[in-house]
C-alpha cells in the first residue's frame, strides 16, 4: 500500500490500483522508481512512517480517493466548482471520469460563478470614480484638484459635496420644468418669457460651472472626454450657447438681407432653434449621476440586452403575423381600416402591448377571434421577461447601494 498524507489525514491506496491511471500524479508516484522524481511529485516525505505528504485540501481528496477505488469521479453540489477543478487538475485527473450528470451540473455552476464575477466587476466599474482619488498624487495642483473632484464627484465625502449634488438635481428639475412651461400658451407672454429666459440662463451658468469644475479636477483629460456622464453634461449646456449663437445670426440677417430672404431665414432658424431647445430634455439624464436607481436601470438594460432584443424580436414577429391574419379576414368588409397589412401593423402593435386604443377594431367574428388570440399572445409575451428584469434590477440596485455605502 502507498501511504499518502493529505493535509494531515492518512490515506492508503494499493500500488496496483494507482498503476491503472499512470498519467495522474499518484499514478506516477506509484510507478516511478527514482526517489528524486517521487519527491518532485509531493510536498514532503516522512521517512519514519514512509508517508508522502501533500499540502492540499483533504475534504476534496476524499472524492479523489473514491475515484481510485471505484473509477468514477463524483461531484457534490456544495463544493466550489473553481476549487474542485483546481484540485483535480493538481492530482492530474480529467473531468471526463465523472458522470455526465455531475459534469453538466459542474459546468453550469462554473458558468454561473464566472457570470457572477463578471457582473461584480462591472458593478464596481460603475462606481470606479469613487476610487480614483489617489490619481491626483504627484500631479500639478494635485491637492486642490482632489478637493474640487470630491466636491463634484463624491457626494458622500462632505456636507458641501452633498449640497452640490442636491443643487445639481434641483437645477435639472427646474430646467425641465421651465422647458415644459415654455410650451404652454398662457406662458408665452412677454413677462413670463423673460422669467423663463432668466431661469434658463441661471441653470446654464450652474451647469457650465459644474462642467468646468469637473474638467479642471479631472486626473486624465482623455478619460474625461470618454466618460458617458461628461458627454451628457456637455449636451446639457450646449443648447443654451447654440441658441444664443443662432439668435445673433438671426439679428445679422435682419440687418443685411432683403425682406423675403429674411423671412425664409428666420423660418429656417426658428425650426433649428426648436430642435436645439428640445435637446434640453437630455438634461434629465444628469439625474443618473447621483441616482442609484437610474444607474441600476441602465446597468440592467446593458446586462439583459439579449433578453430585451429577443422580446423585441417576438413582438415584431407577432405584429407581422397578426397583421397579416387580420387583413386576410377583414379586407373585404366595407369601410374597414385594415386595407393593407402595413395599415394593420398599428392595430397589431397596440393589441400585443395590451393597450388597446380602440381606434381600429375588427368587425367580423373571425377578426375578433384573431384579435383575442393576438391579445392573449401579448399577455403571455409581456409577462415572461418582467420577472427576470425586475429580479435582476432589484439585485443590481441592492449591490450598487451596498458598494456605495462601503465606499
């Protein structure tokens, strides 16, 4: 018998049993006659007891020991898959010796673990700016830039930083409310318009100051330009200055061009200005900088893009299928709205989403049966991914919140 001491526990295995697996570590130990080669296979050798010592996990070696006795490698659910694979690789035993059911379960657990670690790494990357305070060491005005950076980027660093974060969210809401009220007919008089312009100017000045402070305190200008939140900040302040530029161009046209040309130019500039003003709606995305819920939602969409794309594919298939069916049974009805398949797309999309505006409805019995099947399919289709997305969102939200609190 070969005496093997694994982590303080003694095992005895017959030489002839080990010789059946010559490519494994213990098989080589049983077959080698050179003492030097044997010592290279183990961690130590006890001469008095004639024991080969291995500084490995004895609990996992029980399964290795069972493998040599029975020829089958068993895998238990409670074991860590990475640790188990590492151990069997050390002992030179291939996973093919395990049962197919055990091998499938182990592979699934390994995939789940790797996916979990990947998500954890990406969640930490979501909060990476909170860990970059040390990047200012040894740089020009490093201490000053670090103080400014904490004020702008880390609301948990001090009370003034928290106040700035609250002010940023407040100005975003004020800006969105102002943009909304500017479209109300009663708010288009001269006094209200003046107040709206002044409020917009104050918000733009705050957003510009905030953006410049982030730019000054950035440890890397290249990383600053690549950051998504900084691009959102830039989009939030650009419409104000572009609007001023176009209004100045508008005044110049009024002075140097003919009347007809002026009217055409004013019309074109008016459309451009409306589009530019509409871009201010993107300011609401600035709330995601200090909102864990919005960041968790964005992270969930990125992680579940395959499920979302699959859902959109099913919806598109349902729209095309049921629009074709409803057209085939309703196109002969006088005064029908289903004159063609493209005209039935809107009805199919609304029915699949279970909204049901009722602006387009079938008149025949067969058409109503198709509508019933379409609505039933929409209920099933919409119900499938909701639980998955919600569970992932709640899980990511809790983890992001925990990471923030630990920081």
